[in-house]
């Protein structure tokens, strides 16, 4: 098993775990976005650019979702 295969396995496993735990905390949504970036990097390094492109878009979607659901802090008056 090559280091690239191991990297890809870790990336998609992280995506799966974070996706399963998203309802527990908004931090899992952000972690999912980061794991999608890792999956995207894996796709590009492997030469599967369509996979890399779709994972990059998925990372942006997840980051936006995190931005919308994160707790809003108010500035001190």
C-alpha cells in the first residue's frame, strides 16, 4: 500500500466520521470541510481531477454550511 493510498484512506475516513457526527457540533461541519479538502488533494495527486474538483466544491459547500450554523457572537456594547 503506497503512502498516497493511505492518505486517501485517511481523508475519506475522516470525511465519513465527521459527516456522521455533524449533528453533535458545528466543529464537525468545519472538520468535514477540511477532510473534503484532504480528499480533493488526494484526487488531484492521484490524477483523478474530476474527483478532486468535486471534493473541492464540496469543501466550499460544507464551509458555507458551517458559517451559517456556527454560534454568532455579539460584540460588547
